[in-house]
C-alpha cells in the first residue's frame, strides 16, 4: 500500500460516524441527490442529504457511481 492510499484509509477510519448509510441506502437516494446537485448545486444537496454526501466521501465505489451519474445528467459543454 502506498502512502497516499494509507492516508486515505486512515482518514476514512477517523471520519466514521456513529450512524451512516450503507451502499444499498445510498443507491436508493442517489438519483434524488444528483437531481438536487444538478438543479440547486452541491451545497444544497449536501445540506439536504448530509448522509449521502458523507457516504460519497467515504466509499470510493459509490463516489465513482455518483460522479458517473452526475456526468450523464450534465449537458454537454
């Protein structure tokens, strides 16, 4: 494991909360969250769904799914 991966892993451990959503709950909320990001911005979505925002920061796979779905919803530039 390289230094960057170790630092990310330690950060994830220390940012763990007492109550968190699991990936299945995340995927249920993801379309709503992405719609809110697209229409109102990331800060509005983070305020409305803090557990989703936290899960994105904690779970690499779900973060990648979020980024992919967000790219699909944005108009081409």
